[in-house]
């Protein structure tokens, strides 16, 4: 088999279609004799690069473009932006539980370099191969409004950009963020700083494409099962799909899943770079625990129920008061919007009216704990890193902007 056939086979196997083929084309559309049984890993590094380059011919204006480029068409998402035909190697996915984005509809894609694997040896912190690209596209009122890109340039460096679509959706150009007119109001495109505040909560930056959100039953597209079956993970999990257990309320699973994606993947987790790490309130789910076991010992419960807030703005309040949503700081902040009094603190100005009631109902059904013999001292003990850091803004400066405060509460 000659070198050209090997490259073609890698494209067919790794991408599932040829240049210009419909995103929904089936794998059995591969032409006879096209060497479709050749895996990308069978190629040398040079041939893998040639395969990637052969997969997509960018417009002439993209030659020499910096990363990230100024035009979406130069990122390699679409082979035909006018027709919205995806480029070879770009694969769709949808997490089981989507992040609330003020009612915007979203599409998500990832492109992994041929012959590479995602290192999931740490189930909480996936490491992606150099060359990975991830896109998320937002639409409002049936029209594309923005597309976001994260691209891994080296083992420790990502670039990111947001592209705003023009009125007739024929092109999207890089935006610095801010409010743009939309209907009778405005639409907020995040700034680079706003993106970093959330994405720094993951060591390898990517949110939503993780073992929890791809492993729960409602995930679609490139799911945990699909990745494992295709040999694209270094440590395929032994049990899928994942299952969030219960705590006796019968309502824990949807509430914990919502808090995981809206609070835990970004800020409230055990990654020391995460914005809210110093609060000691952790809402990220551990995928190794999602085998149907009771959730009573999960961080989401042990760091919230009956635990006093440590952020000065909310001194004297309790994160979650069992059987009392109205007096639970967490519920107060997720069910309201307003500077300094909402969670998440950025990227949303509308309450998630469909899902916040799931958290409310769960809190309402929590059993009131028996009186403590130590006066509750153990529950009130703050996280060892809390305190002065809580009173400062995200980057440790003395900014008075309370919108950057994590929920301590959130």
C-alpha cells in the first residue's frame, strides 16, 4: 500500500468522511478499496501531519494567519462556511447536562490530531494532545451569534478566541467581547478575562468535555463510550454509563448534576487554580464515585449542608439549610440575578427557570440533621486556605468588584 493510500485511509478512519462530505454521512459511505482499515496510529508523525493538512484546504487569506486567527473560517471548523459543512476530523458532542447560557442553543465540536489519545489517567483532569481544537457555537432566536475556540499549542499553552457572526451568517470575525445589540436588548460576548476566570478551573482548560458529562446517559455524539470503544483514551473506564446515586430524597441526581456543570467544573472544585478553591466548597462530581452509590459522602453535600459561608459578604449565612431553600445561600444566589448577588457571577443575566427548581426541590426534601453534640463547631470550621483570600478578587488584588466573588454560596 503506497503512502498516499495510507494517508487517505487515516482520513477515512479518523474523520469518518472525506472533504466536503456531509457531517451526517455514515461510515459505510467509504468507497471500495479506500484503505479504510488503516488507523492513524499506523502512520509516521510526518504522514499524520500530511493527513491533517490534506483533510482541509483553508482559504488563501488564511495563509500565515496567527493562532488564534482573526476569522473563524481560518480555524478549520468548516470546510464550507457558507453551507456550514464541517471540516474532516471535526466531531460533534453534547454533554449530558448543558451549562446554562441564558437560553441560548449551543453546538459543540472537537478536533483531535490523528493517532493521538486523550490522557484520562486522572479522571478529574483530562489532558488533551497538542493540536486539539474545541469549538462551542451559540445561537439565539434561530441565528448564530458567536463561536468560541480553544486550541492547544503546546503541552502547557492554549490560545482562545471568540468570533462574532455577521448578520447574514456568512462569516464570523474575532471579537474582544462586550455587549452587542440583539433584538430589543443586548447579547454579551465574553471578554478574554471572563473566559479565563472559568477555564482556569481545569488544568488543561477544557470545560464540558469530561468524564462526568460525557459518561452520564444523556450525552450524545462523541461520548465516553464512543471514545473508549475507539481506543482514544489512555485509561478506558471499566464502568459506563455513569450513574449519580441518591441520598434518600429521590431528587439528588439532577440537582448534583446541575451544580456540577454550572458551578463545579469551573470554580468550585479541588483544583487550586479554580476561582473558588479557597472557599472549601466543592461542587464538582468525582467520576470514580458515579457507580450508583449513595451520594451522602460527596463533596457537594459535605461542604454545603449546614456549613457556614466564609466569604465576608455573606457572613452569618449557611450555604444549604436542610429543608429550607429560602434560607439557603446557595439557592438564593442561583435563583436571582444582580451584581454581587448572583451565581454564577458572570456569563448569565437570566435565571435558569427550568433547572433551578430541581435544586430547590432537592434542598426542600433534605432531612433536618439531628442536633450536634459539639455545637456544630466542626461544621463551621472554614477551609484552611479561606480567610484573607476570600476577601480579595480572583487574582489576589484588592479590587472591590464583588461580581468576582465566588459563591460561598458560590
